[in-house]
């Protein structure tokens, strides 16, 4: 009987298992993979032999390896005949900064199968001093990482903090040791970078001023990195005559800092040193056998690459390259430098390493137009063509700046190095953005050359071993343990290539020729290269190192009173911030005139680690328009103005300028009314012509004033511009129209626009902190956030006209945008403003009739389609409107400028939502204000019981 019972329960258990797992299978089938890769030969990065299987990818990870079908994915790739491997890791990718300006600069990487770069080689994009920060838009590593992620990248990035960067910041270019206090400053900069997510400290010890640093100085900085689990990554002090001594120093620094050591582009430079490669490898193996983690990388070329000035002894750079450059015409100095290059050793003498032969030093990109056309030729060849002595050619190139490619290495040593299991690979260039270092063919060909020439054609090592070193070995070296292998649960950085067709095409003469054979590249689950073509997707991330504390990430920080009933907002906002890499955000929600939710999220200032508060001030951009509209409607109520008044009859002070414009003046401008301006029906269409408010330099020149043009200058300049359509004919959004309305308010009231609005619109509502913002960072208001916008612009201000500036701080003239986009406000301020219209009979700033007018549908094509049917969405007097049903309409306005995105929603059921952000875009959204719209509604809809406490009294 007992056996029968056991059998029964065993059978029941099996049946339950089958049912559960069958149901589970059906659930999985209902949620297809984002991408399915079928029939590929998988080389998984572990070094194991290849195998055939299918891969299912979802949410950026490898979810399944096995037998799948195309129907199981939203998208599928038939990989028959292709190798499927983990994405390659470029162990020396220099910098990710070009991605901020142009993500297409990654094409040279994608066509090689590179999905992650290790950025930083002694120099690093951060930290920066204050003056450089004003130009670039960041000073700290945390800010730099945030900007990279806001822009989005086609590939991932890991980043070291550069010793040379830190040294320059504290000491400058001088040849001396830091004082104890200076060393503490340097360590503090390293600490900030490590906590931001840097993976360690890097050096480039052949270049001034790094060459002046002692072993102890570097060890003190690496010790800080080691405290966080970071490593030491080094272009060693010598790669030729003192190669073995340089390895000893690198190992010593690693021990001082208790940090793993990685040697960039390991080589034995100079024929006299080629025999040292075996000894170098033996030294590394010995250290590893004793438990010290030491690795290296190489690129598969026997020509290295460096700035041509690096051929000069570093002692000449103690006062900087620019000063030396100015002195290079001095015959005595030239003779001294030549003697050193021809006859001395004990330093990294690249002329000696090249056999004292100008035929073996190829020139890449040159800054001198006289020499630029000779790219790919040797110094000797260029000298012969130009009929000058090679030394004359060299000094001319050193003066102007050029990239040199000395042939200093041997093929046998390349093969020996790549056969070491601790060696990975690099381009030593990273993204090719037109810079000089990209004039080496390694920028476009390193990884395909390694696989095609050395693995496929020469059989130097197996395909599986080569891929393991380019992926898993490299991933471990840069501390990204969730990738570098193809396995369930790991990040989906995957490449597919035709092994037989894979080849590098770049040469010295054409170093930017794309490699062939790479078919598909997937980064974090998204295709960035499809059928050999870039997709434009930017799923790449900053892969932060072990010192990063995710608890301090922007999306995990919040301020303001927590009301448990509105907790759904916290969850949704955090997910939104994480998805879109938003540094700071403030949200306010009202219900029936009461403030139910007021919270700040993330950072108001990343560098200062200041958190956003519910009362933090943000640029609200076009949310300024409803405020201006209310001020106009007040004047209409008071009988001082009519909506049908002709604008230039009110602004009659411009009559002289109109007459001066003569036949350039479009007489239809005289028909523009106040109503037309409020409804964006004035006749300007920025899609057909331009946005007048962003022509600061052009209009300043036109009217003969220093840049930037003021609002008055813009108006005068626009008298010479033809309208794009007849006033009143249709809707077309126009910032310029609201600029004119600001001047109308000033003319009718005799007050400045800002003063009048503060007194008559804001003060009655209890709003006291709003003001017109200022363009420059140094003029930031108290409690105002800092704005983050990846990429740069040219300054529109005369003091630094056309110089590089962050978009948000000098790329346009905020003060001239007063009435259409220059207000700064808190989310709580705008909640007061929006809720003022909840009870039209008791509104403190407008009558019921004026409020109804403010939201009324415009006539004609502005409010109706060509058949006369009312449009679902339309723009009224300062507000966008969407019809919900026959009785209800939602009102809203969004706003954006570089560095800010905002939205204010007045919902028909008495709820108002405000969201303000200190960035505008993300890799997947061009306007985060619009992106957050549905989220605000969804979070409100999830609330079953609203709080009883009104938070307005707390603010």
C-alpha cells in the first residue's frame, strides 16, 4: 500500500512538473525574444571548440542557447555559414569623447567587431580644470560618464583615469616631484574618478610631463585605485633599450598599489632589442606564477604610431610642446636635437629604434597643408619629393604636428606575443574621428588582421583561442565579468562574421579603408551593425568599475516628503531615469487644487553631488508661453488690449525700422494680431525658413551690434524677412511670436516683462522664486540646477565668439528668449500655476471667461482639418489641447532647450502633472518632456486613494 501511495505522489509530482513547465513554455512563447540568431557556429569566448546552436536575446542579455525558431523572436538572423562570437574588446581605445559629437565615428570599430573600448592612456577625458570645463561641459569623471550615457554610444566604454591628466591638473608641465599636498590633490582626483566608475589608473610614461614622474608618485596614485579594486594600465616608460627594466617598474607599481597590472601594446622596439621579447614574456610569466596578476595587449602591426615630436628627447618639453614648437627654427637647437637622436640611448629614442633610417618612418596625417598630401609616405620619400634634406622635413613636421609610424618591431615577436594566453588585442586608436592617430591602419584593421592573417592564413593560434583572448581574457582585464563570453544570463554583446571573407583593407596610403567580412554586431541586445551597415542605434553603456556604488546613482536618489499613496510615482520615475540616463528630475502632482506629490530625483549638480529638491529651479523653456499668455489675457480683461489688435499698431515704436527695411518688409506683417501670436498663426514657419530666436550671431551682424542679438535686435532683423504664410491662415509653432508678445506687455504696461509678470501673474499665486534665467554657468541662480547636454556648440557671445562651449551655456542667448522660453521655476511653482485654473470661478489671476477663451479652439486650419472637422489636438492661447471626449479636454505644454526638458499637464479630472529635467535627450528619445508624458498619466491612474495632506503648505 505504501509503495502504491509513493507511486501515486511520484506520478502526481511528475504531472505537476509537466503542467507547470508546459505552462511556463507557453508563457515564454507569448513573450518572444527581441532577437534570435539561428544556425551559427558559436565560438563562445571560453576557448572551447565551436558548436552549432541558436541564441535567444532579450532585454540586453543572452536568455537562451539551444534549439529555437525564427517565430520565437521579434527579429531573427540566419547565421548559417557565419561565426557567432562575443564582441571584441579594444584594450586601448584611447577616448570615447568623439561619440558625443558624432556616434558614426564608431564605424571603424563596428566593422572590426569591437563592442567595448578601454579608454584612457595616461591622458583621459576627465578630470578637467575649471576653464576647460567651461568649454567642454564637464570637469569630473562622473559628469563625463553621465554625458556619454545621455548621448548614447554604438559601443560600450570602460575608462581609466590618466596619471598624466591628473599631474597636469595639479603640477602643469614641469619637471619636478609633487609636494605632499600636491600628491594628496592628485590622489583626490583619482578617488573621484574611481568612485565614478573608472577601472583604474593609466600611464603613458614616454610622454612629457608623465616622463618626469617617479615610480613612487605613480604608485601612490595606483594605491588609491587599488583600494577600490582597480588596476594599473601602462604604456611603460620604455619599450626598447630598457624594456625589461620598464616591466620591473610596472610590476613594482602594481605591488605598491596592490593592483593588477596591464601592459599596453607590448613590444620590443628596435632591432637591437628584438631578442628581449622572450625575456619580457618570461618576466611576465614569472610574476604570474608568483600570484601577481599581469597581462598585456598587442596590435598586429610592426609599425607603431606616435606624434612625430615624440622622436625628440623629452627633456626639451619641460615648458610644454607649444614653446618647443616655436623654438624649432633655431639652428643650434636643431643641431642639438639631431645629435641626441643620432647618437644617444638610455631614453625612448624612436629614431634609433627605426635603425636611424628615415625610410622606415612613415608619416600619417599632418597638420601642415604642404605635407598633408604625402600621407602614407616615409620621411625620406617626402624629402625627396620636396627636394629637401630629411632632417628639414622632420623638423617642419615636428613644428606643425604630424603622426609618425616608425617600423620598429618584428613579425616573429608579434607572433610570439599573441601566442601568450594572457595577451589580448587593441587598435591603440579607438573611434576614428579624423584625428591624427587614426592615420595608422590599425584604427580600421587590427582585429580582422589578427584573425585573417595570423589565425586563418598563418595558423599562429586557433580561432577559438584567438577569440578567447580578444573577448574573455580582455573582459577579465577590464573587470567586466558579465560579458566577453556567450552564455545564458550574460550581456548580449555578440558579433557575426564570415570567417573566410574577413579581411583588413586599411593601408598606410589609405588607413581609413573599412574592413570586410563583419556582418552583424550586437551591443547590449541591439543591432548596431546589420548586414555590414551601421544602424544608428546607440545602446552602448559606460561599464563602471568596482569603485562605483550604484546606490548613489541618480535614479536611486530622491528628496521631498514621501506620501505612501503616491509611491507609484517613485517607482516609475526611477525606471524612467535609469532607462534614459536622466541626471536630475523634479515632479509635482496636484489633485483638486492640492499638492499631493512633490519630489526631487537625482542630481541637481553631479560634480557637487547636490541632489534635486522639489524646490530646485529649472529652465522651463516653452512652459514660459502659458505664463506669457496669462499676462496678455489679464491686459485684455482690463481693457488695455484686444486679442484682435494689430501687433505693430501696438508696437508702433518700430515704425521707423519698418520703413528702413523698405521693400524687404512683408506688408502682411501689419495684419498680424495678438490672437495670431498667441495661437502660433502669425505667419512664421521655422520648418520653411528658420527659428528667429536662434539666429543670435547672424542678426547681430545684420543690425550692426555685438553678438548676441537681443530680443529687440531680433525684431528689427525680422522686418527684412518674408513671412512663410499669410497671418491667420494656419498653425505653425513660433518662438518669435511670443518674443513679440513680451514686447507688447512692456509697451502696454510700461514695465519690464519680467517685473510685470512677477507682480501680476506669479505673486497672486504665491510664487516667489521664479525669474528669467541667465545663459552662463557663472550666472546660475541660487538653487538652480546645472544643465547637461552632450556635444558642443560655438559661442554666440562676442567675448568668446565662435569658441567651443557646451550647448546649454553659450550656444544660444537665453535672456533674449524671456517671453517664450527663459523662465526658471520649480516643479512646485508650476504646480501652483497650473492648479490656479482648477476652479475658474475663484481663480486669482483670470476670470472664468478668460480661462475659457484661453483654451478655446482656433478657427480654420489651425483648429480643423481641410474638411472642417475639429482636430483632436490643437493649440489655443498659450496651451496645447487634446480632446478626450465630447465634454473633456486635456491641456498641456512641453518645453525643451539643450540641457532641459519639461512638461506641464492640466488633466480634465482636476489633476495636474509637472516634470522638469536637467537634460533634454537620451539615446532613444529626442525630447524627454514628451517621453515622460504617458508615464505621468499612468502613475496617477494607479493611485486608488489620494493623500489627504496638502503639501503646498510645506513649500
